[in-house]
C-alpha cells in the first residue's frame, strides 16, 4: 500500500496561501505582456503619432500642419520606400489624402490610427499588409478610382495625358496584357487629357476584354477612346501579320 500522506496543519495551509497571494501580487505588478511573443504590448498613441508627424512637417516656408514634398521625401527614405512605389499610393488612399505629395495632420492621424501605426518601425512592419489591398478586386477598384482625383491638377477637371500614362503604368502595367499597346496608342493619339469616365472604363476594359479582343462588342457602351484603341490595335496586328 502507498504511504499515507501527512495531513497539513491549518498553519501550514495558511502560510502557503499567503505565499500564493504574494506571488499573485508580484505578477500583477509586472508590465502587461503578449503571452504569444513575450513582448510588451504597445498600444496606439495619438500623442506619439502627432510627434511622429511633426518630424516631417513644418519644413522651411511650410505649414506645421502639413507634410510637404520635402518632408515626404524624408518620410519615404525612413520607411524604405521610393516615392514612386505603388505602396505610397495605397498609403495615401488609406489616409484619404487629397493632394499628391502632401499629408495633413488630420489625414495622417485618421489613417495611421486605422493602421495602428504611430512610429516608423510600426509602419515598416505594416507595408506588406498595406500592399495586400492591391490583391483584392474591390479595394483595387477603390484605389484606382481614388488615384484619378489624387493625381490630377486640382484646378483641372481632367487628368493630363502624361500623368495618366504614368498612373496607368503604375496601376495596370504589371497586370494588363494590353497595357503596353494602350500606352503606345495614347502616345500617338490626339488625346491630351483623360476624363474620369474614360479612366474608370479603362479599368473595366482591362478586366473584362480578352487580349485577342474576341469578346469586344463594337456596339457596347465603351467610350470612343476605347473604340479607337481597338480599331488601332486591329490595324497594328493586321500590319504585323
């Protein structure tokens, strides 16, 4: 038979309870930790976020409430992203920035709060997550439409053709088989600007029309620009063959 356990005296039980209470109080006094990675939880701080903003705002002759192109260049350098990188467009969309090359403190605080970023290191870790918006069709469409008003001159109703070509290359260059052909078409065309209806239909065209144009409906409701592109492309292909 196993040896019978000695029964603890009430005093012993009380001493053990006291030790447990002391241990619990010590643990409660420790900083809160993430049990998954044992790192101190660092919640978003509005004060820290605005201090971060001020590192880039208020360059010479500029408003302290706005990050201007000079500050934007330093910001891009700090997060390790070229200003022309598409992730900067996605970030601007996330911040709902109204003007290319500028972030206001209000845009910054609202967008960074949603991203839960209040330091450079936090944002650098979030860049891959931000890029993922480009892989979602609904978000991409929103970013694409946003890019039109973001990139065009604010005193113009339409986007100039050079800006349009640059933005189309950024947004569709890697994903649309006919992008190179469309770029060539624009270069030799009479078009000097692109309006918003044309801009939005270019995305729809790139998503729905086959590279061989076999499902293109000449009687469809496409803008004249795209009708002319199809006609031009067929002529080019006929010439090459």
